[in-house]
């Protein structure tokens, strides 16, 4: 190559081959491929040198090159890349990522690294976890050859690099200039040392804190080898206050102990180097495992040296070698400002060495009688044998976990077959501790040990899937699973199962363990295919009004050639064309037949059945997919009670008359509940909780609370439309979610993806578990007690004012009282803390005292009579709502008894405040209000009439119905709901009937203006290819921007709590999930810059979500707290299907003030075929 004009030089090149293959076998021909090459870090671990770092741990990637191309007819592509010296000398690797798009544009991604071995390798001894500025520490560096032998001669050059930050100009894609912070390594020091006794040692003192890198070099030219290790140095502290607040991980008295290896065998001799801050004459050397093995005094003649220890049987499984070195008094400080650092003290340090145990081995064989590739057909009955032998080849008695799972699913996360090697890593903890008390006894001024006083004033000196449709939905990915298989006397066992109908490769894996210490794991591939088959690339769902043109892959795995016929046998709830098509098939190839689907029959489940034939071979495949409504569904409720005749007229909007039947179908629904009991009026609220779309801690708990409270009513059949099976199934799912949010402390996080506890959410969770336990549902007692203990600890620890900031937090005291974890003295303390917390604290504390039972009832009832119900229906988010206030007051009233008038009044207030949408304000209100009303009605023991006849008159006709003992539920048709006559109920005389009509209808599908109820929101698509058109395979940047109206009148804005963003994804696209490995975002997307580093850019703040969920048809993003302003949410999609697709409105709102929300304008997106 000619880098300089007139001067030629040699350049090494790397040739990388990219191959695309189907899991069922055969190449992916002429497929589009996107590839990217980066210069990355490199790490390696030569055997016997675990204590040294080889390569480079700086994880910043540098783009080398990227491109788009097409695979050949053999499914291959070759690319050539220049290889830099940093790759050849062992400092860096070249990482190549390739994403292949099949005919349906669904991706398969593979990542590989090129890391050639240099002639020599350089290792840097690993440093302690923390280092402080001004602290001296030795750095040992070795060089080894290709055989892993230490080099005994030569020179090591060490460069000390410091990370610096720069403010530089950059250009965006539009040519505009903006400024950005960036970082880079600059050289700080440079030194050379000769290798002596197999290593070069450098003694370093870094005067400043910050990020550093050690860059070590051995040799020159083609034999040059490098290693780099980055680390952080703590800043020192110049004042007592700073020092006291510092979270120190290491003592300033620590000795550096560096063994020549961290894994050894019995009878091995270990060489351990030490480095002391000061010279000491003697030291106590100890070996400790399960107690002290031995101890001896050794003489030290310098601050740095080494000693040799022999490991015995007693050192298994690991041994701590410790050194304690007392130092005598040094010079006294001359000035009052000097630090007295030479006082007598003891230096001490430990190192842990693993001593290998003798571990037995077993061998696992999967289907050993079949030596070639395992093959089967879809739907086949399959038998697979396993043979396990010990290290002597004899049958082994083991227990095995066996799984047969679709490799396409495992590739999504890069799943590795489980290994039990960690069982070898059982280590004993250090059980002997040392400390030095002399500083506390001899020092007259501890402050002088750690600070310098100012003399005069001052301040003291401050994989991938070829067609992943079914794997993403309901296709059975696990063909077999059994965690408790046992081998027989011959070391054999056999499984039998029926394979699913997918064409793929299954991984059969077994993890085996015997009664002793032997274990092993094994996997093997089972390829499932047939000679001829069809594979339609259906979208995951469709929206009413969508039109999609999709490829049907027609595969020939045999030697024949000819015409294949593809026919549509059934198309339910959608239109499919053409009905018949033919394609030409060559041997061992696949062709594509196009099929157009139109969701022209409204919402519901669609079914497609295809059939194919080829030279006497045939295949038929049936698929179902949901067709979603074209508009957002609005839920409403009408409820009440009456005697005689009642007419019910649902308020249906006028625009429904102009909507097409396809848009209305499946979206206008109704349910009428009628009973002589009051329970029908609560049914809509219960259903609202059960169908609520989000899954935060409070919302899951709020669903459990009333369901658990009504569980006994359901058992008695008093709640029409619900069965105990349904209730327990919901409770089981709810508790599974709750347990995923419980942390090691016992508290609960607000989202599954968060690690910190939510204090108020924890109260809801523990209350839900307690109510469920009292209802007879089996609750994990240990998990419940962990939650209760967490609450108690937080209430009584220091600096916990935030635990008493709002009245609702007094639910913590109720939780303790319900679980008998509070004393009278504790109650007095907490009463004072919650005295001024908020309005809800009064009923909650009174309720807790009643449950505690140590305060006279008469006194509590007198205090109850002084409490007033909430009058104004104004919500303050989760902190306070009148509905919840009245619900808590009602529960307190029921617990104390004796004030029926107040209970009746509160129950009436709650029923009258039920919204026309069928619930109270939010889930947090609805769960507790529903629970309180259920407890109220249960306490009354009222005798209701039963088996009452009444007449129901609708547009469908007139019929006489019977209420039964507890009521009936009737589905109401679309025609009845849209009829102007409404519904008439004629009751029998003076018998009181209660009713609720739950009904739904669609929002406007052709709305041209955004909805602003406190928020404005808009959405745009940007094709990363730069084209205005969107084609199959293109990556789209989806940008959602929203702004609230709350802070516009003040300069400081407003604080928003619990924001929820819901952004629908059109059916022709799939979201690129960065947590999965089946797709990759190209480097020019600059995702990291947009998502993580730019807080403010081009008129909006980056929206840092506390929790995100990517679902089939939408993105959900949540923020617990935010200031008002304009925010931008960015994520990426891939176009996977040709056609025109509805994009429903993006929505933003406050979860606990749902009256404030915003909706964007619905759009239609067109996706063109791939070029």
C-alpha cells in the first residue's frame, strides 16, 4: 500500500467471511447484510497467570468501517480490513458484527473477534480494587512467549497515561456545528526497567486522583508486544469533614500482598511478594482457612520483599495468607500544621489462594447410538437416550436436568448451556480478624492524624432467527423439559416427546450431578426439517385497516426441481390474495411467493391456512394472528339501583355513525350486571384492575388487595361472572410479579428493572400480601416477614424523615399492626412522628391502634367521631386523594365498629364518586375503595331477595330473566348499544335491583388534531438510510417528543410524578431491542450519543425512563419523577413487511392523575418492497 506518495509499504489485511444459514439447513441466498467493524479492547488469560492482566481493558470502541452488501448464491460474503499494529501486538481486537436479513427482513446477527497471538505477550499484575493519590504501590510486569514461559531478559517500557476531557466542535448529519465533551488518554510519565527474576518492577506514586492507564511494551518491530490496564485513583481529602464522609474501601495501613498465582494444588510452594508503606523489622505471618493453620514470626529487612509458603491438605479449599507488621515511632511533626503520620501502628494485609480439590468426573453422551447429525421431522414422536459414565467408564448413578429447546430462541440472548463449574469455587470466608487499637490509646489529637490545620485563618484547604415470527409469539419453543431424570443401573435413561411443528434446530442439553462431587453438562443439536415446506412471514399482529404484502418462503431440501403450487385454504377475519400461486424450485434452494393480506373485517383473531404441493410432496401450515382495533378503546360505565322500571341509555358519541363497520367491529361491546345485591356496582372497577395494562408495584398490589378481600365471596358464588379459579389465577400471576420486585432488603422496587426500594409502594405490596394471607390464599411467609421487617427497620432507624413525609405512609404502621410487629411504646413513638404528616395519617394511625388492641375501644371511637370525611374530589397524585382518604376512614370505622351512620355515609360517598369509566381516579384509589366497600357490604349481613324475575327490553327483543341467588351477567350487542331506545329493565314491584352496564367504543380513527389535556405529544419517523421512503429492511429512528402545560406560567416549572408514555408500533415494524442479540443498530445511528450523553439537544431534554418495556405492538416508558419541560424519547425500529399500516396515537399521561394526558394524531405508514 502507499500511505505516503512515492513510498510503498506492506500492510496486513484480515479477510472475514460472513455466511448465512437457516436453522433447518441450507444457505440464505442473496440476502441483504449489514456489517460493522470496530477496534475494541482485548483480554486473555494464559494458563498459570491469573494474577496478571493481558491485553487491554479500555472498553471504548473505535469504528473501523461499516457497509451494506448482499450475500452470494452460496450465502456468503467476504470483506477485507487492514490490521493495525495494536491488533498484532496484542493490545486490541477487531470486532466484526454482521446482521443478515432474510426475505421477511427479520434479522440474524453474529459477532466475532479477531485476536491474533503475538510472538510475545505482556502481563501487568492486577492492582488492588482501590488506590489513593499519593500512595506508593509496586507494579510488576512480565513477558511470556507463545509457550507460556516467562522471559528472563529484556526491557519493559511503561507509559503512564492520564484520561483528560476536552470540549470540542462536532458536525451533525445536517452540517450544523455543536459542542461536545470527549475524553482521551495523554502521556503523563515514561520509564524503563530490565527484567529481573522473570519480571520488571516499577514503584509508582500518583500525586493526583483520576483515571489512569498503564501501557507496557516489550520488544520492537514484528516482535513488539503490548498490554494496557486502566484503573482509578481516589482523590485524597484535606479536611476532617471530607475524610469522615468518605466511603473508604481500604485502610491506609494495608500491606500489598501479591502471590505468584491465585490457584494452587496441595504441596505447592507459593511465592508471595509484599510491599510495606514503612520499613518494619518483624512481621507475623499467618495461614488461615477454617481457623488458623499456623503462624510464625519472620524478619523483614526492607519495605519490599518476598517469602515462600508451602500449602498443606489443611489449606483446602482456600487459604488466607496474612502479614501483620508493627511499625515503631518515627519522627515527630515539627509544626502544628504537620500531619503526624509516623506514629506507632500495625500494617496488615491478606491474600486469598484457592487450593484445588480432587474432583471426580463423569461423562454424558446424548443419543450415542446415532453418530451422525441428529435429524427429525416436525411433529415427530421423538426418543432420545442418555448414557452417563464415571471416570473409569462404568455406569454412573446421576440425576439430570434435560431440556430440548429451539436454538433460535436461545440465540436471542446468546444462551450458553449451563455448567456446574462454579461448584468447584466453594471458598471459606476469612474468620479471623485483626485490628490495631494503639492509635486510640496513644494519640492525644486524632484530628492531627488525618488533617492539616491552617496556620492563619482560611478554610482548612478544601443469533439469531431466520424467521422469528412464531418464536416471538406462541410457537412452542421448548419441546421437552425435565429437571429430575435418573439413570438406571446401566447409567442410561430415555426421554420421549412430540416435536413442535417448527422447522428449526433444537439444542438438547443435559446437566448431570452424582451423589458425590462429580458433575458435567453436554449439548447436541437436533435438526428438524422436511424435504418440502412453506414458511409464511406473517407480521406479529395487524391493525384493522392494514394491508400487508408478505413473503411465503417455499423450501426444497431435496434433489428434485419443478413448479411448486401455493394455495390459500382459509383466511378468516381477513382477505388474502392471490388465492393460488406457483414458483419454480431448484434442488436445495428456496423461492418466495408473495401474499397480500388485508385486515378489512375489523378487530378480532385472524386465521390463515396455506397449502403447498411439489412433485408429490405437500405441506400445510396454519397460523393465527390478532387484529387490533384501529383506534384506542374507551371504556365507560353506568351503574345504580332502582325499584320498578329503569331505562339505561349509554352515551355513545355521534362520530360512530360515520365510521366504517370494519373500524367498529370488535370495539363496541357491553356487559350488563343485574342483582338484588349491591355487588354488580363493583364489578366494573374489579374488571378495570384485572385488565390494567401496566405492571408497577402499586398497580399489581392494587389488583391483589380487593381480589384477595373478595375471595371468600367468590367461593360462595356471590360475585356473578367470577370463579375461584379465575381469582386464584390472577392472584398467582400478581404474586409472581410482586416477588420479582422484592429486593434482598425485604423492600420492594417500583418496577422490576429497578434496584432501589419504593417506600410507599412497599406499603401497598405488604398490605396486599397480608390481606391475601387473611383470605386463605397461600402466601410465602418468609417473603412476607422480610417485607414487614424491612418496614420496621426503616421506621425506627436514624435520619428517616422521608418515611413520614405523607399521610399515606402511615400504612406502614397498619402493616406492622396487622402482622403483630408493634408494641404500645412503638405506637406512641410513631403517633408523634405521623402527627403532622397529612390527612390520611389520622385514620391510618387510628386503624393501626385498633388492630394493635392496646388502646381502649371507647377512646378510639371518640377520636374516630372527630374525623371528617374528605369533601373535595381533588387528587394530589399518589400523595393524597379524597377517595382513598374516605376508603381508609371506612376501613377504620369498620374495625372499630359502633358508628354505623358514619360507615353508611362513607360507603355512599364512595359509590357516588365512582367515575363513569367504572373506576375511581386511578388504580391506587380503586384497589382500596373496592376493598373498603367489599368489607362494608360483608359486615352488614343483609338478607337480599333471590330468584327474582324481571324483564329485559332491548332492540333485540323482550325476554324474562331470573336473578338467581346473587345475580346474572348478560352480554349486550353492538346493535343494542347503538340503538337510540337503549335498555329497559322492568323489575317486580318494590324489590330493589342493582345494575351496572360496562360498555366500550373506539376513539376517532380519522382524527386530524392532537388531544391536549395538559400535555402535547408528537411522533416522527426518520429513515437512517437518508431516504424519505421506507423500504423493507430499513432501520427507522422513532422520535416521540412531548411537553406539559403545568410549568409554563412559572420560571421554575412544575414537578411531575409518575409519567407514562405509550407509543404504538405499526404492524409492519419490529422494535430493535438492544438487550437481544438477534439484531444490531448500525454505528451511524449514534445511539449512545442520543440516548445517554446529550441531556439537552435541539430544543428538548432526553427522556431517561426509569422503566421501559418493548412489546409486540408498543413501547412503554415510565418516569417516576420529572420536572416540567419538553422531552424527547428515541428508539429504533426495523421495517419487516411491505404494505400500508395504521399508526395509532402516541399517548402521555400521569398515572395517578389520569385526567391529564395528551394524544398525537393517528397516521398511516407505507412500507415499500426492499430494493
